[in-house]
C-alpha cells in the first residue's frame, strides 16, 4: 500500500506544496501542478505546517489575483502561507503592501529604466566577452556556473549597487543559504544577518564618501532622514540577492535547455536579428520559470473568482511556473520554441510586486544568449544530463554546476 | 484610440516602453511611465494594446 502513496498525495487527497518534479523532466513543473491545473483554476494544497491555502494554477486567475488590491503580500499577516516558521520580514518591501511598499520601491527604480539599462549594455557586453576570453584561455572542460553564469550578473549588480566584487564569495555563499529551501530558520537568519551587517557597513561608507551608485543614493536618503539606515541595508540585501542569483540560474539552466534543444540553439547562434534574441529570452523565461516556490499572498477581503469564494484571511499560493505552461495562454505550452511570442509570460510575476530588475535581467540575458554560443560554437555538456545537480532544494531553480566543454 | 495612464498606479516595470516605445517613456527620477502620445495612430494600436495587457499594475486604460 505504502508505495502507492507518494508524498505529493496524502490521504486527504490534498497534495503537499511544494511538489516534486518528475524524474527525467528537469525543465518541466511538477506533474501534480499540471493535474491541479486541469481540475480547476483554484484548488487546495497542504503546507509544511498543516495549513491549507488555495492553489491558483491558471494564468488568467493568477494575473487577476496578483493584481488585486484585496490581496496582500504582507508576510506578518495571519493566514499568509509562509515557507517556514519564521514570519518576520527580513527581506524588505517585496513582503510589504502599498503605500509603504510603493514608497520604498520607487526609491530604487531609477537605475532599472529601459533607458538606463540600455546604457549599460556595452559594459555588460564587455563583461561577457572578457569572461568568455578567460574561459577560452583556461582549462577545458569547465564549470559554466562558476566561470560564467554567476560572475556575469554578480559583476553587473556590484557595479550598479556599489558593492565590491572582491567580496563575491561572501555574498554568493550567504545568498545560497538564504534561498535554499532546506536551510533551517537559524541558518537563514544568520546569513541574512551577515548580509544586512555587510550592506549596513557599505551604506555607512557611502554616507561618508558617496559615488555614482545606487547604495550612495540610498545613503543620501538616510542622510536626509527619509530612510532608516537599516531599511537601506535591507533594500541593498534584496537587490544584491535578486540581482545575481536569478539571472545566474537563467544563464546556466537556459544554456542547458538549449543544449538539449540543438535546433533552437543553432537558430539562436546563427541569427543576427536582435528581435529573435529578445524573443528567445522571453521564451526561455517562460519555459524555465526559475522562481519555482510559488508567489505567496493572503486575502484581505472575501474575493469571488472562478465560481469560488476566497475568504478574508485565506492564504494563496500562485505558482507562476504552471501559469506559464497554461494551454489557455500558450499553445503547446510544454514545447520550447524561441520563435513564439511569449511576451505575456508571468516569469517576473504580476501586480505591483512584479520584478523591478526585469529590464536589466532581459538585457543581460540578451547579451549572454547572443554572445556565448556564437563565440563558443562547439559548446557541449561535459558529462551526462543525469549527473547534473539541479536545485530541487532552492526557492530559485537552476543547476549547482554545469560542466561544459568545447 | 485614447490612452489613459494612471501614474499613481505605475510600478515602473518598463513593460509599456518595451511594447510601445513611441507612445510611452519613463521619468528619469523613478522610472514611472509617461505618455508621449495619448492618441496613437492606427498603426500603433496593437503595440499599445499589448502594453496595456502586460502592465502589471493595470495602470493603462484604452478607450475608443
């Protein structure tokens, strides 16, 4: 009997969340998510603490609820479907509601406009070219994560924030602990504390010796009494983590996905058309959807949607990974097709919390995907797909290592 | 077609600028969207409709 009961299907028939991906399908969301999506737009899941929040699996309902002002992202509210027993907000405005969220967010949006991001493109191209030069001159095979995928966005976000890249081992290691699902609350709090202390020290330095970076701008607000120094440090932590870990995973996992779809890789390598490159980025964002732990919210009022009533205080989990595979929004959704129009995907979320760094992420990925495979045309996996360590235990999905040869 | 933009709702995602750069731009100081042309030509209709549909803050409304 027991072998027929997987951990995803407990006795009550309500699946546990998060769920497991199927063996041999590293790019697809867990099959249980697809089953739930077929049952209806709103079902229920069971969390680690026994609570049973709503699971919203379809694209239209996910967008509607994520953009609904009656839905809160405030982790301290009762009913919020927390990932662990820690309910304190140590990561800042992504777990707050408006108007406080909007006030803080607008303090850091300026460097992420389309214009400012485009102005950074030559610098990112230089970073990418230099790292490829180093790889070509170094040992073969190499781990693409360590030699390329992590350094590219880390160098870029360090420049933008004003964080010394020399400290990358420190902030990358602590980020890893924070986003690992298996970290204990103590481990996570420790890593967050170390990063907050580090950013606080940098904000202090920028108060004394400001330069042209974002931390200096935050420090100026601290100096003007508009922003508590601790909040400035928290914002710095958030942007530092979000700025390198996500894009790094998209670079490595995207490369692996393309290596498994050689005809798509060839099309991307041979094109001179920036529109096709941009389209490929959108499709890879949709298809891979690396933030695979579900957006989490709590209802502030009763909300009628899809023939159901979500009660005030009910928790909501909105896994955009399965929303991006909803056949109602994308035809043949499980196929990677860089030629499709995927621009309406929800890889960056939806609503007021949608990723503020998305123009930067897009530009970085456009530079990477249009350069790496052209300059390393014989790039291939050094080893078997089965041996690749996937981040099943991360709140952000990807690969821990990607051995490649050329 | 008339375009109505609610700057208070805008979260500076830049999606509208990507979709319809001849109709939308962003303020330098905080990335909040600005309207360059509130009555775009027929040729631009599809882009503007796309901009409205991908705006995460539902800050863009279109009227006939």
